[in-house]
C-alpha cells in the first residue's frame, strides 16, 4: 500500500492549519485600533496557550474527566462508524456500476439491497454523532462556565475589582455567557470535522494509490498548495477582522444595555439624540468591519469554488488512459472519481472553515484575557494570606493606636502591637511586572473592644499616582459612631471601600471587625429580582424561602420571621409594600420602587440582622426627606452601636458620637481629623 504518502501529508496539513488559529493573531494593523483587543499584537504561542488552557482542564479535572473522555471516545467511535459506512457505500457503488455496465441483473439487485441497508444506517449514525458531539460541547461549556463563575463571582469580589481596577477587560458578561459557548461549540465542531477528515483520508487513500500513484500524488500536491494559499492569503486578515468584530459587537451591545439601565435619567435629560448618535457611530464601525470580513470570505469562496470546479474532472483525465488501455474497469474509474472528490474535500476541509477557525482563536483569547485578569486578583489575595495573615484575627485584646490623630477622642489602651504596615504584590499586566504597595487589612478578634482601627493609611485611586488620603489614623470603639464629612472628591467613598477591602492601593494598616459581622449600605441599593422576603434577607435566603441565619439560631419559624419583617417595614414606613406584593411574590423591585423606598428597604436589611458589630453607610439616606432620614437613623442607632456614615445634612450630627473631617491639603490629597460631637 502507498497510503504512507497521503497520511503524513494530511497530518502535515492539519498541523499547518491549526497554526491558522494562532499565527494570524501575531500581526495587528491600524484597523485594529478601533478595538482595544485588536490593538494588541498577539503571538501564535499566546493563542495556542489560550486554546490549550481552555481545553485541557475539562479532560484532566478528576470530577469530570471520566465523562469528558467517555463522550470524546464515543464521538470518535461514531465518526469511525460513519466513515466506514461511507467507504462501504463507495465500494457498493463500484459493484453497482459494474453490474449495470455488464448487464448482470443478479449482482445488480444484490448490490441494491446492500445499498439500501447502508442508506438506512447512515442517517442513524449521523443522528447519533450529532447528539454525542452536542452533548460533549454542552458539558464542556458547563465546566468552563462554572470555572468562570468561580473566578468571577467569589468572596474576593473579583467582579467588582475587575470593574474598578482593570477597565481594559471589556464586557466580561459577554465573554462568559457568549464567548465560552461559541468556543466550545466551535471547538467540538472543528474537532469532529477534522477527525472525520483524517479518518476518511486514512481509509480511502490506499484505494486511490492502488489504482494510480499519479492520481494520489496529484491529490497531495493540490491539497498542500491550497492550504498554503489559504494560510497566506485569507487566514491572517480574517483573524484580525474577526477579533475586531467581536470587540465592536460587544461594545455596541454594552451601549444598548446602558441605555436600557439608565432609561429614566436619559429621558429626563432628553438625551435620546446623543445616545442615538453614539449607537449609530459604533454601529458604523461594526458594519465597516463586517464588510471587511465579507470581502475576505467572498474572495475565499471564489478561490475555493474555482479550485473545486477545476479539479472536478481531474480524476477522469488522469485515469482515462488506463481505462482505454483496459487496465481499470468503468466501475473502478467511477469509484476512483468518488474517492478522489471525497478525499480532496476532506483534505481541504480545514481551510474551508476559516470563519470558524478565526472565531475559535478570537474567542479563546477573549476568555483567557478575562481569566488571567481574575487570576491576578486571586494571586494578590493568596500572597497577602501567605504574608502576615491580614485577614485573620489578631490577638484577643484591644488595638493600640496611641499615635493616631483621634487617639485622645476615640482611642483606647492597647495590648496588641500593630505590625506590618503594608503588603507588596506583583502585578503582571501585558508581560510587565510591577510592584505596588497595598494597604494591610486585618480582622479583629471577637473579644476586641474596637470595631475599627486605621493607622497611617494613605490611599491612591486605582489608576492614579496622586493620593486621595494621606496619613489617616483613627480608632473606633464598639460604642462609637462616626460621621464622615468632607468636600466632594475628598475620598470618603474610597475610604469605605478600603475598609471593606476593595480599594487597597496605598500604604498603612486597617483593623476591623470580621467581615461577616459588618454590613455596607451603598447610596444606590442593589435589589434582587425576587420577593420582598428574599430582598430583605439578601443574600442569606436568595433562591430559597428559607430562614435567615439568625432566625435559625433563635428557633424562629417562617411565621415569626414574617412578623419581624412586617414590624421592620412598618417602622420604616414601607409596610404598604407587603400589602401590595406580599412577602413571597417575585417582583422586579429595582424598576418599581422609588429611590427612597429602595434606601429604606436597604435599612431593613440591617435591622433584620442581630449579629452585626459594624455598619458602613455611604450617603445611604440621600433620597429620603429629613423626617424619614431621622426615623431610619433612630432605628439604626437603637439596633447597632457602632457605625460610620457618609453624609452632608446637619441633622445627622446628633446620631453620631464623633465626626471625621477630611480636608484637602495644598500638595494634593486629604488629611483627616476627628472631633467629638
């Protein structure tokens, strides 16, 4: 057999074609400047790494690898069965043609029955192959999506940090929901087709070389030449345009999502014309990029069509002299033509899917860019935990802060020395490594008499070098309440983010109560799309009509819990919401409630908790009138002893024991001073 000529060439073509998904990313032109992703030159090693990183874990994870390999082996088995049936069909077609040529009626009808059996089996094999391949793609997507969820939605608040610290990663929702799905579907599609192509060539190449070495060598030469032309002339520009299209489509979708989310504000501003112009401008770029893609694909289809029709009768021309010399029969000549056409199609199949190949490379890069960014945050947290355990309880006593600005007014004697001013971390972005100082965040023991202590802390914005806060130090006992004031842009919200563990670029140390005993009330409350019960107990009971943790501890049942919720709502003046919607009816309250109702519902979340030691309020009553604001703070003060508020109204002073005033300095940034109220 001479099939050893054809199989290495086919494998060489597959290897070269795989490089399409990688090498074509290595050059980025000026057209890519319309998208941040297309601007970045990407090497073929980077693209292969992205595809490898998304593919290998599914087949190596101990929890799913048995299912993954089982589906893969079953898919290949079905492909082999289908290829074998097609090959047997070509053999029976040869016998069928010879029976007609020789007027052999008995052989004709016997072959007909074989053909009918094969024709019945082929649709069943195709159905099973489609089902198995689709299951493999869905299970692969399930694994990758769960992995993405664990990286993006986690206790490290990576979804928030990505938004604040790494704006270069656009549309993470689209990368998780759509790009992962497209990647797995395309990968399984290409894997299936190319496995089928290799098997088809391997099973039928010996028949072609058996009939004519010249025909086999001609087939190999044409397929390799076709592959090289595709690599050079079409694949590279198509990959660049495909990555550009993905980025622009995501940007357009994001603009429309923001229009929907802020519809009321835009309507009040009468900004429809501006939003329309912005959307149309982005859509023009999308259409322009799509036209580039269309031209490349049209040129590719034209070239492929020309090659196909040119070679349609090549097998007849090469075998005609052998047929006239009676070396081969008419049936063998017909079979050789069918096998030649089938093998040529299989060997050119990879390059005929340029659109899918370019999409596979672009999708894998977008997902891996997101994963790498999220891994950086996990790396920072791991390094902090490996340092001086900044998130662990420090001692059993109080926190010494004799050097603080507020030490006389709000300080206390201390038994534990503050240690380690800041943690260092290495952040890798774009291949560059740089070191930044980060605030050291530690959690106090449950027996500590303080709820919050800050020492010599300076804070910087995520993408700036001018400090927002400089040398801030103060201490809060568990009975203290602090009103945080200062001019706009002084860093009040940033200070609360740092205490929560979000804005950590800077130096100094923060000691606070354990996170599970803290609660944060933002100015714009987040409302879960569910019932009132789920919203007021969020996040402890979301997804189930269950008891909250403190209700469980107290042995309180659902009815007593409902009475408690009703009491809290009545005290806040929003009891009518229960009358309108009940406690367990799913409603999109974010679209239905006013700003003041949302903020009072937010307060209800605090009042339903009995285990809190510290509450942070970032202008949490800005939408309330003064009477409702006073009522909310009176309920808060009766329930929680220690809290810090950002606010500007004078009436808030009487609900706090101290005031922390932030004042801008002449050199930039702000300094704070604590006064007793």
